[in-house]
C-alpha cells in the first residue's frame, strides 16, 4: 500500500486487524503462499531492486544480490523447507503430580506486527523480518527507511502485488509517520536501527505493553593474534569492513593487535584493498558511497587529527570516502567513542590477548566479535571472558548468512533475535496447553480436607518429583 499518510494509519490498522481476526493468516497454506510470493517478487524484480539499491547506496548489482536479495531468498527458502516442522506442537513430559495428562507447546501468531527498518541494507533488513512475521502467521506493517527512498518506494509499490495486500501494508515516511505509528497498539514491534531511536521505540511500546525486538549496532571489535594467517586475515577484514562502504551493522569496527602484528597487517590490508577495488577505489563500480551528507560529515569529522596509513581521501560531491586504515589509534580517540558505520578502520595497539579481552569487556557488549588466531585455547578464552551478540572465528559478518544461527545483540547491541526458526519464536506466542482426562480423577488427591492418607500421598509425590527434577538439573 503506497502513500499512506499519518492520519490514515488508524483505518489501515483496523483493516489489518480485521484480516487477522478473520483467521485468514493462520493456516499453513496461507503462510507458504506468502513466502512463495515474496520469493517470486525477488526473482521477478531482481533488477528493479538492484537499480533502487544502486540509486540509494551505489551498491553494485552483485553485492545487492549477495548481501540483500540472496539473504532474503535464503531465509524464505529455509522457512519454506522447515515451517511445517517448526509449527508442530511440541509434547513435553508431565510430572507425576499432574499425570495422567498430555502437555504441549503450540505456537500461535501474535496479531498485527510493526517492522521498522534502516537504510543500510534496506531490502534485507525489511524483508527478512517480513519472512519471519508472515511465516509465523501475522499481519504486517512495514516502515522502511526514508534514507533509502528509492528502495522504500519500490517495496511499497511491489509488495502488494505479490503478497496478501489485506494483511501486509507498507507505510513510507520518516519520523512523523513512525511517531504516529508508534502511538498505535501493535502485538510486536521489530526495530532495526540505532540505540537512540531504539529507546524511543521501546518507550512507545511500553505504553501498550507491546513486546519489542531491537536490532541495534555498536562497535564490533576484531582481535588479530600474532599467530594468525595474516594474509587471509587481511583479505577477509577488507571484504567485511569495506562492503557497502563500511555501512554494515556487523562490520568490523576496530582492530586490536600488538604494534608488531599491526605493522605486518597494514601492508597486507593495502594489498587486499587494491585487489578488491583497484588502485583508485573511487573508480571502482564495486565500491559504495556514504548514504547522505549528514553521515559523510560525521565520518570525515572522525578522521580529524588522524594520519591514515591507507586511504583517507574523500570527495564531498559524490560522498566518497576511500577505504581507510589508521594504525596506532589511541583507545580514547573520538573514533573509538562511537560506532563508526563507515569505511574507516582504526587499529588500536594492545600488549596481547589479555589486554584485548579487558578492552572489549570494559565497553558496551557489541553485536559481533571477530577473532583471527590459530589457537583454539585462545578462542575458548574469548568466548568465556567476553560477551557479544555473535562471534566470528576467522570470518567477519558471515554468520548472518546462516539461517540456523540466531541473529541479534546483547545489552547495548540489542534485545531479541531472529533468522530461521528464531524468527518464528520472535513472531509467535508459545502457548502452553495441558489436557487431563476426566478418569481416573487423580486431582481428588489434591482436594482438601487433607486427611493423614492424602497428606502421605502428597508428601510422597512431592519428594519423588523433587528428586527427579534434581537429577535433571545435575545432568
Ligand atoms: P535509520 O536512520 O534509517 O533509522 C531506522 C528507522 O528508524 C527508520 O525507519 C527511521 O524512519 C526510524 N526513525 C528514525 N528516527 C526516528 C524517531 N525519532 N522516531 C521514530 N522512528 C525513527 O537507520 P539508523 O538508525 O541510522 O541505522 C544505523 C544503525 O542501525 C547503526 O547503529 C547500525 O549498527 C544499526 N543496525 C543494526 C542492524 C542489526 O541487524 N542489528 C542492522 C543494520 C543497522
């Protein structure tokens, strides 16, 4: 649905709620139809989507396929393959005190959900949550980012043609429309963006006791150990950092390494960047641009007073910032105080893994942590002594391509998770169902008055149940 104006939002939501209450979105067949429709849209309209992403972010067509359209296709296919199994009720054992009885967990949709997406991967971060919400049987309002206007307009135009337009609506716009949407009661709000707006969303949701998923950002650190295969490390770091001109929530934000390791890594990074984008990345059709002037000014401000070893050139007219590496940055420099979200890679010197763990553990919990080392002992230490949404050993960002892994943050980097079956958990209520036959009527044993015989029974039951759960805990 295109061009929904703020005052029209209540009527739009009433329509979606009617559709949901009609029961239409609940059958498996409806859900599979929506997933197939989305799949068809991505295949039919791939070029249109590539064009919009090129317009908004100067993304190359192949990067758009790999990191946006392909990720949504992967999630839709995975859900199409497994949804029937995911939705099966799960039997759980009943304790003796309740037996005989059957206990099941069934998943029911939440109702009408709101998905608010950002500009940096405007197709992926809009449609992967939509896959989860529809697979779980919900009606959906999608609010794409106003900072990727070509993609926002295209999604609003295309989606109604491929999905049940009585159950899925796109509301375009910026702060005004989102603020208006947030006054309404939704059954879940799924937000991807920065923590400041995340807090606004959470506050608005609290008014209606609406549960939220907050997919936020943060400074995702990289630790490069002296024993790492530095040539491959440099290639993979350059790929993960400079894709989409660094505007990736799981991009490596900064590197921690000893001065000696850094001095060996920097020339390898220079060579890797040259291989990816040629001697002058400004002429490469595979290298993106900064989304808008505000972000460009913020990023060039972060470079003030720093002396890049690699890159550092900028062009305001085309919002170009070269892939940039700055070695020996102080841990308290301005570039280390906020998420960079652009193609600037500072390297902070540490004395070794102990100091790296201390640096990471003393900061907000990041969305991801990347480790480059040959030592599995070291990997286990980082896993134990640091907290992050995800850990990539030997590879940045790629965990988001694995639908079986939960994607989400912890602490400042977010609340909740999605992808694959985790999306179904996010967009469903898990309902407990206990069914007890009328005969034999063992419930009687719990009725007062408590005679000596009943008391004995009760004590025996409780002791047995208690010892059983004790055994389970010990396992
Ligand atoms: P953005 O500016 O596009 O904002 C995100 C959404 O919030 C948009 O739809 C926007 O319209 C809405 N919004 C903005 N201001 C608002 C307000 N005052 N009230 C209500 N709604 C408002 O995107 P952004 O926040 O610049 O995105 C970048 C951030 O998102 C980074 O911190 C990045 O790390 C994070 N991010 C996280 C993930 C993830 O999956 N965890 C993915 C991408 C980006």
